[in-house]
């Protein structure tokens, strides 16, 4: 069983702005620690303010690999003004648009993890199109529309190395509990024959790359 993050890392995670519950965070850290043994980079799609990045970076630091995080930092659909998850404190007053990048950088600084994270600032499909290497771990937690969730899957899942992990957040089989796009991507991954489910922790699904059928 993977070691849990040290108290100071867990405290930094809990203090960071974001939405992931602790129980899912612990499962994410365990999966990242597992995948890091492959010696390949760990990547997440959907940085927001860096709450989950702390856990990936801690696992990456322990294994001597890189943690990569992809986001345009303008916020997803549900974070825009007038929507449920909008936070006016991360709006750039000069341009009038969301900008979570400064908060993300402060999050990493407070956690002492700046040297262990590569921030890729851009839209996920564009970054994926120029990425050429294998990854030991891909965490999909970006936009929750079908367009964005499928784009993240199509762009990044093929880069998961054999034995590596694909982790999908906000998977809700019951529509009453949340949006369905991540759930449909989760089903798509299983139906591809390339991934086998490893664990379920609330809305977090961990799948291992065991085939080539993406």
C-alpha cells in the first residue's frame, strides 16, 4: 500500500483553493505514487489553483520524476461569472477574465514544490498535439463538457505507457449527482480494451493501461 502524504503536504492540499475532497486526494496520491515507479512523467489536465497538483508533485518528487500540469487558467465553463463555481477572487481586474495562474504559483510556493512542477499553460488539445513522449500517469480533471472531456481523453490517453495509469475525476454514474461527460469518457476508456479498472474512490476512477486499443 502506498504511503500517505506527509502531514505538511496534506495540510498544504487542504489549504489550497479547489474542490477535491481529502479521501479522493489520498487515492490520487496513492495512484501517482504507484505510477511514478515507471520512471516517467506524471501529468494532470486541469490545474485550476493547484490543489491536486500538490499531491502529484509530492509523488513525483519522491520518485525523481517530473509532474506536469496543463491548463489555460481562464477557468472552465462552470467557473465563469454567474455559474455555481465562480470565484471572483481569481478574476484579473485589468482584463476582466479569470486568471488562476498567480494563485496556482502561490499554492506551489507555499507547499515548497515549485521546483518539481512544469506548468504547461495552454489548451489541452493544443498542448497534447505537440507532446511526443510517454507518460506514466494521466489525470483528467479539465472541462466537463463532452467536447472538452473527449478532447482530453483523445489527446492524452494514447500517451499513457503500458502499465501506466489513467485517472478520471468527477465520474458520476447517476446524473442526479453530477455531469455525465467524465462518466462517458470513463466508459469509453474501459470499452476501448486498453484500460482495466484498478480502483474506485467516490468520483475518482483509476485505470491501468493493459492494452493497445485506444
